């Protein structure tokens, strides 16, 4: 595979051999992207950094810069169009440029977004989320997902007076030093020192951690299901969730559900509800406002006093536009058929891809929930086949990430899925040859 | 004064006696604000949290919720209009709802804001900032100001392999645990452990810190001038800046300029240029995109490799709209007269307020740069007079913060300043009586 997530393109591997063969064709197809990237490399570390780094995709087969998007389609700076299954890293849930969201949001943008004090929509959105999300009593709006996960773990630490955070190996909770994959000893020694990891769904390992750190555990933070980078997705076992809740309860530790990535794609009551879990704090973001920048931390009544004693602040955190977008996104999700519709489209994609893969002689397997699928091949532990498949799909105008889970949006149509499956038929044939 | 910045209204003091007398009038003037706040208190910790908490202003004299804004004017949910000198905590530099910024930004919003990959404007903005800001060679775009200051100190730590961050007492660098005013022992012991403070401009104290922590110092982080909460602003002495640079150089520590609050209000080359300083990293935000959410970390060539080895990422960080707004804001600043115009308006306000104050028998003093003024009274160490003055100004339709520095924007006019001074004449008379 092309190295750790987040490597700059200077450090990326050569990619699969097909990429090399297709180089001159790729240079022409992505001529404008490449020209911008060459300029970028002079003034931006890595040119494009983080999860959007070209090295995290398959170099030569994907664009570097996008120009615009509509519904389920994205268009790059060279005019290439793709059916998109990344959805702005999960942020698009009712489609790019959906007027039902953009019209009210942009009307407020003209009237004032960032004001000295909040707009009343903040109250309306807090009331709505508290009414909607199972078991939650209050809401605090922040900006990045990392703001919400960091605040949640900090509130747990402050409330318990304890230090240790328990998380699952390979889980992503943001890019702050406490949970980042940056490997610099100065952080490992300090901010990452009190974070302990166990293998997801491993009840015995979690019990061992709780025994080992008795009376020092502030919280367990988990995503609603496990979506590690570069690996198949795993759903939680009922025994696992019951164990987390039993251990947290007996130890006085808090159970935090980091629902930023799945957000409302599994249930309008929150993904914990879908899996029968009962966390004390929940983080949401990404699809919450269909890509407008907004995250939220929700919590139970017992934590409200500790939360209100925190200095929770950011200049952009109470801006009105993303909150108006969030209200409209919730309305639009309902109008477009909600989670049932997402699952229906996801099932069509899953069954089609697995069946076409089998027909071509591959053990293609879609893991995870229907609305948030990810493809791996059983015979492909290093993801070379994934890379080749996603490159072949990109060549055919379908944007599927080889190393990150995919997303279905309510702007996807049966025709999009059918067109995707037709492209997959060609891609599998190319892989087989 | 009304307690530490960020206290929830439940913990705020009663405010000055005038506030009590005016209570029923205030209840009527802010009827809708109060009704929203009562709803908010049920579902949001503190109702309104952080720097936007009503307790940080003067309860009863300021609105809690705003509806819209235009140019230099803000309008609350009860229809009260104010000439605004907070400018969205400094974010508005060419005025609320400025079409020269909003038209191109919102046109892109309809075409796509958050995409899977960056929009080419990211390259253009990086090139422009590197060309504009003195001594800087690269740019990394993030979202919150705190993202930028945390990244800067982290890069300094990673590059030097050293832990200690030196900052000025009372300086604000964000709300992350390492620099927050949250006083919870679990953070003080861990994330705040390696941050050391000295009194701003105190050369001997800084030299002592460097002697004490030899070979352990990663960086010094400073705002371009000192703007502590609740105190007069202080400009740096030339000796102080020279000492910072000499000590950092001899110790191999980095000098970080946190220019988020002042940003382009002092110089289009960056505030460090205004004061003759030579930092290796600079953070910018707030006015950078006239309120659209965007921050940036700029740095010198020598740090580019370390920066590119970091996993720098956030779902919303490469969104196109705020970057297009930043390009337009820079254009608009030039068109409207830039920093010279801001200083000219600031001088009118400063001279007028100090003179009217003196005439009424007060030692009113405006401290700080002309474009970012703050009023204190020599005879008023507890800021009760500040609170009464700002309350009296708010009663007269002028929004001046009693505890936070003010901002002039290019949407302010001579007529606004004249109207403000007329209100101040009345406010000083009220204070005297």
C-alpha cells in the first residue's frame, strides 16, 4: 500500500504497475491538477496534506483538485466527472449543492454568519438534537470533529478527576496530539501517555485494561462500529457493548460515542441507538450540516454542570450559517427517505459489487453498514488489489477510495448505482486480465 | 468585574447598580433575547458559553442573540441596532455582509464548498500569503485559531525534540488544554505542565526562564503586542523583541507570532513587520477571511520538512468558500484604504473619547494600536467604570466591550465615529452624575 495515511506525495510509493504504464495518459487527463500541485509543492508542506494527500489515493488515477460538484457528482479542474462515493469524507448526506440546504443557509450568510453573539438558530438546533438523539440532554456546538472528541474526553477527565482514556486500536478520533498518528516522542511521552488501546470487540482485553488501571479510568471512547483505515469494517458484538457499559458503570468511567463519521447515516436517533448502546456523551459532525462546518457534543444531564464550568470557546463556533444548514439537512433527510433509503441504495451497491467480483473470480467483500460500505478482497491483505480496483473505477468515472470507507448519500440514484456496477464489471475484468 | 472570562450567566455578578435600576426597561428592550436564553439554559450548558457568554458583557444592557448585520451595524433579535466595535471578535475587517467578499464566496458555495480534495484557490491563497507576509515561505490552512497555535507549538516541539513552551502571562492563544484557562488539575498536571509564563515585556524574567530551562525550550509564542483580558493593552519595547530573538537564536528555540487577533489590522505584511520582529512561524485567522472560518499557519523554509511530516488534517480544513473569501477580503482591504484608513478612523475615536472623558473629569485612556483600541480608566482598577461606560454606550446604540479589546473595520465611517462620540458625551455625563 502507499504508506501511512497522511504521507506527503514526496514520500508516496510508486503505486501499482498499471499507474506507471498509464502515466502519460494520466498526465494528460489530470494536466491542470498536476500543474496546480507543482505550484502547491513550493508553498505548502507536502503540497496537499493530511487525509486529502494524493498519496492516500492512487497517484495518476485520481484528480488532485476539484472544481465543483452537484448531487452525487464531482468535477475536477480538468473537467473530469465522477460519481462520488466519498461524499466529502462523509459530509454530504443530501447531496452536493442541494438547494433545500443551500438556499436558507446562504440567505443567512448575506444577513450575517459570524456575529458577536449567537443567532437564535443555535437554541432551535440544540432543542432539536436533544429531542432527536436518544438519551441526550444538552448540546455544545464546536467546529472540528476533533474539538468535540477532545472536549468529550476532557469533560470526562475533569468530572472524574481521572486521567486514562481507553480507545480501540486503529480507531480515528481526530488529529489532536492526544489521539493523532503523528509519531513524535515529545507527544507520545506527554499528551498520548494516558491513552490506552485494546483490539475492538475484544472483551477480555478490555476487561484486562480495566483491571490494570482500576480507579484511574476517565472514559472509554468508541466509534459506533469499527472503521480502521486499510482494513475491513467491523460491527460491534452485543456482548462487547454490554461489557463496555458494565465496566464503565462499575468503574465510574464515562462511555463516549464518537459518532462523527457515521452520524445520521444509520439512525436518525444516533448510531448508538442503531446498535443498542447507551453512551453518556456523543460527538457528531460531518453530515450534521451537509458539509457546512459544524460539530456538536451531546451529553446527559449528570455532566451538564461540569460542561458548563468549562471554558468552551472558538471565534467561529457560534456562526449561524452551518446551524441553519443543519436544520435544513435534517428536514431534507426526512423528505428524501432517510436512513431506509440509504440502506436500500447501499444494499444494491453491496450485492452488485460482491456478485460481479465473484463472477470475475475475486472474493470481493463489502464490510460495514449498508450506508457506509468498504470493499476489500480476502486474497489481498496489502490492498494492492484495492488500489488497482479503485484506480480502474476512477478511470471509468467512479470515485471510490481504496483506503477509506465509502459513503452513500440521498442524492445517489438507482441509475448512479447501475452505472457504478457497469463500471465495476469493466474494472473487475481489467483486474483479472 | 463580572468574574473570569467565560463564566456562565449563572455565575455572573449582579453587575453595577445601574443595571439593577434599569432591569424592567432592559427586560422589555431584550425581551426576545431573554426568552431565547431561557430556552437555551435547558439544553445548552451555561445557555451561551465561552467568550460569548452574557456574563462577559454587562447583563441587562447587551443583547444575547443577534439577528443580522450590515457594514458596521449589528441588529439583535428584538430589533435593537448598534454601531459595532467588536466586529465578530475581530473577524469583520471589511464590514458585515460586504458584497465584494460575499458574492464570489457564495457563488462557490453553490458550486461546492467541502469537496473530497482541495479547490485550486488553496494554491492561489498560499502563494498570495507567502508573497504578502514578511519572511514566510509556506502556508498550512486549518480552521480554528487554536488549530494554528497548537500546530505551531507542536511543530516547534517536534523539530527541536524539546518540550517547553514559553508564553506571556495573560496572553490568549486559544482554548486547547495546553493553553486554556480551564483550571482542572488533570490538565494542569499533564498538558499544561510544560508551559512557562513570564510578564510581557519583562526582559529579565524572560532571560531567567531561558537560564532555568536551558536545552529544554522548544519555542516562545507571543502575540504581536499584549492584549490581556481586563487590562490595558501594551505595545512591545524594541529591547523586548530583540531579547526574544537573541535568546531563541542562542537556544535553538523557535519564535512563534500568534497574529490571529491583530491579523492584517496593523500591516498588510503581518503585525510582526509593524513591530520589526522576525518570527519563524506566524498564525493568522479571524479577519483573514472576514469571518468565514479559516486560519493559517505560515512558516519559514527551515521548518517545511518537519511540517510536511506531520499528519495535519481536518474534514473542513480545505473547504473552498473561506479561501475565496480570504482572497476577496485582501482585495477589498486594498480598495478601501487598508491599514492607513483603519488607523485614521482609530485616531478619531481615540482622540475623541480621551478628550470627552477628560472634559467630564475622567482619566479615560485608549491603549493599544489605533485600529484595535481598548478603553480603561486610570482610577478604575476593577473595571466597574468600564462596565458602566459600556452599558451606557450600549443603551445609546453603541456596542463596546468592557472586558475585551475593540476593533475598527473598513466599514466604519467618519459619521459612525461622530455618532459614537456624541453617544460617549452622554455616557460620560451619566457616569459623572
